[in-house]
C-alpha cells in the first residue's frame, strides 16, 4: 500500500491539524452530537504514542475528550495508522492531503482489528467464561485495569476478582502459538508465569507473580540481585528455545533505529548525519564469535520481579529464543544507563564488571550502543514535551558507549 510520496508526510498529517478531522470521522458514527449532525463535540485530540517505520508507515494513538449528547464529558482512545501498520479490518478513510494520496486506517478502543480478543477482555460476561475455563469462579466484582496498550501489537490488563490477581495478555491470534510455547518452556524451569487459559482470538490468561519490579526496587533503594544471580537465572533458560525463531541482531536494529530517528525525531540535518554515522560505526565494529544460546531477548529491570533481592518473576518471555548472551547483558546495561539514577548507575557498574569478565569490552560496547539508540526513539514515541532534548541526550549516551569514553 502506498502511504504517500513523502515518508514524512503521514507523520505530519497524523500529528497535525488533519488528525482532528480523522478522529471526528470515527466518532461521528459512534457518538453523535446533541444536534444529530453526525459530528461529535470534540474538546481535545492529543497524541499519546507514535510508532513509525522507516518506510513512513505511521501509527498514532490519541487520547480524545468529547461531550456526549447530554453534555457529559467522555474520554476515548482512538488509533490512526497508515501503510503497512494498517491492520486488516480497520475502517479506511482515503483522500488527498496537499495533493498527495493517503489512506488511513482508524479504530476505537477496544475494537482493535489486530487484537480481536481485546474487546472480549473488557466484556465482563465474556471474561467470566474465560475465567471459568481457567478454573476460577469469581467471588465478587471483576475489576479490569489496562496496564499497557500498543495498538495492533499487544495489550496487558490486570484482572482482580476476590482473592485472584491475574493478568491478561492480548496478542494477534497468529502470535499466540509462539507465546504459548515460550511460556510452557520457560515456566517449567524459571519463575515465569504459567498460562491458565488461552483463546484462539489471542488472549492468554496468567497469574500475577509475587514481588515488585526491579525498577521499583531501584527507586526505593531496596536490595537488588547481583550479576551472578542474574547469570544463573539466564543459564536456566531451556535449550529448546534455540529451536524457535530469533530476533534481528543488534546491527540490523541499529540501522532501523537510525532510520526511525531520522524520520521522526531529528529535524536538524546535522542530527541525522550524527545518527547515521553512529549506526555505521555500530554495524562496522567487529561483532566477535559468540555461541547461540537461549536468551530472553528483552532483558531489563522491568522484566524482573523481586522480593528481598531475590528474583521471583521473569516477565515478557514473548521474545525468548536463540541468540547471544552478550546481547541480553547489553540490553540491561542500556536500560540502566538511560535510567541514570544513583542506584541504577551503581547496579550498572556492578553488572558491567561481571560482563567484562566474560566478554571483550570492544564486542560489548557496540551492542549497548545499539540498544541505547533504540531507547532514543522513546521520548518521541511517547510524545514527551521535552522529547528533542531527551533524544539528543540518549544519542550522546550511545556515542559514549561506543567509544568507551
């Protein structure tokens, strides 16, 4: 599908004034205004998350405030997407912007066409059926809270009923078999959540695990596991994970992140040249020869639940598969560096001493730099008001990692 003749054009449209008209087109059918003109009384349309591909395909999640016919204020979540990010089943609005053709896919929470199970989780009657399949009989009201929502990719919701505390992960139906096998393999050997029930439309129900995240422990000054304990944890990942599909290597990811940054977050030509040079240096560095082993694939502090410094939970094993252990360490070091608190710096130094005793620093540093470059896309993606400054700060961190300064 052709988005537009300019890769940047879709982003300008979805973050500019035309976005209000697109959002109004979706809400008109669902929430007519008091005069029945078919156009809702929109009060505000605010982008809260942006995903961009190097091709220019763009997805934006909006927080929308409007008034119902009786004047009651309502908050809605809507999503607009272009190009390859438009899932099958989205409502399509086509037209021309500035003389250029554009097709935009739109949907309203929770009716994500790529995540059909999402609307079922927030439907209490359907959720009771899923709970029954898991052997859980609600003994009181069912509460559902959204923990995260990445449109067309996944959602995580916390569910409570009586003494039961659960999580529902919603993924595209085609991703469910891979999610299921990874949880089965990892939970047999590690404190990862077991799946209590799954549905063919992409829902996985799992119990909440004890403990709080390592990020919370960092913030509160609680005990943290030492690097040897983390090494032992990773060593227990099952060998059968190496038979599953893996993730793109750090060099491909560096190229991808640089392309996204050039398209979205770096209006100055000097910034784009700087990031391109950084990606070149990362990909040209000698990677070294590392054995293929089971890896987590997205190993950082928020994936670890702790109690008194002991790991009680390993989360988000969706990315587990074959890879190189050095990359799991690089991801953790990148996240701790970007957090940049006294506690995270101390933990990073301890982890780095451990890792540099096992891997050559010149092989580790490009990998950490690549991971930090990925984190540099975050401030724009989450639409922080200070995204430009934070993006440049993270690019500078990636450069320091690469050069060892």
